[in-house]
C-alpha cells in the first residue's frame, strides 16, 4: 500500500480522501473496503520515514484547509525503484493491478513493460511448477498442491493477456504511444 500511495503522489500532492477516491476508482468493488483512516495511517508512516512531507492546502474553494501530502526526493527514489522491481511470484492480482494504475498515473513506468516483465516472472515460475508436478506426479498430496500452483499461474498468465489488451488500447497516452 505504501508504494502505491507514493506513486499516486508523483502526479501531484494530494490529501488522504483524494488518494482513497483514486484507489477505489482503480480497484472498483475491491477497493470499497479501504477507508480514509488507512490512507492517513499510511501517510503518517511515510512522513516519519521521510518519504512525504505534509503541507497545507492553499485556500480551498469551500470547507476547511486540508493536510496535503507531497513526495520528498527520497519518496521519488522509492517510487522509481518500486516501478522497476518485480512483484514476485506470490503477488496477488489487486497488488499488480495497482502497480499498473500507479505506473500510468505517475508516468514513471510503462504499464505494458510491467505486464511483459510480470509475464516473464510467471512463465519462469510456471515452468518450475510444471517440472515439479512431473517429478512428483499428481497422485500425491504434494503433487496435487503443485498442480494447483501451476493452474493458478496459468490463470494469472491469462489475466495478463487481458491487462495487455486494456493497456494497449490506452498506449497513445503512455510512453509507448509517442505522447509520454
């Protein structure tokens, strides 16, 4: 969650409620369980780590002035590092999806490049799992578990195909389309 919040702040300084709104928009029904309190706890931790600074909103059109958070140089560096690192074979779909959304919003990485890197990771893991299934067979408890791992990896690869279709349609707005 911390890296996603940092990446969303690369576009512009924001307050917690705006960050929550953007996360809910990105996650749909899966994001509705997020509350602003979680976001502000994350922002406080990031501030203590020196990755964000708190500012006051310039005279808002209505309502009280809110705390607005902006990235520090260290925060920028962490986002850049997060965009280039792999998510690992155990990453869940929402986590990777948020990385794609954050990449697109921040402009710090090309979503299609992240999809391709993730595909390579999953293919490597799938090859290892399939080799292990062949070694153990599917008639044992361990073999059954390995088969489940392989099936999950295959499903994740199919989902990446859907990600590629969606982000390819948006490519003109990113680095791959000539505008970014």
